[in-house]
């Protein structure tokens, strides 16, 4: 990650925020997963997963601040823009929100 004052390419500032996010691929029957965000911004979020089915350009539906008991879940449409291999089992996924 760039240091403060480094070559920051993000359009909006991000905040380290640990909140639940429900993510599902928009174009397939792959399973829905609930993870925790590492950081969020107005334009997207980053989370860590053990799933290997994400790919750059993949459309995903997400509910930030997910609460299973909430009857008014509002999904946002996002696009996977970056994948980082963190270990043999985990990947960091950056998602840009396309439509709220």
C-alpha cells in the first residue's frame, strides 16, 4: 500500500472499517458469502476471502453493513478491480461500486 504522500491513485479516501459485507456473484449461482471489510470508501470496498472464484471484471452484488435480520437489505452492484494473493488460502478482493 502506498504511504501517505505516495502515489495514491484512488479517487476517494478510504477508511479502515471492519464491517460485515454480503457478496454474491451477479452472473452465476456461486454461493453467497459474508465476510468483513478491511477498508471502504465512497466508491468501493476491500475484503479478504478464501474463495478462488473471483476474477478481474467480475460483477458482484454486495450489501455493506449486512445484518441478516434487516428486512430492507439494499444491494449495490460492484465490479472486481483488483485481486491480491495474500497467502496460499486467502485473497484480498477490491470491489468498485458501479451502481447503488
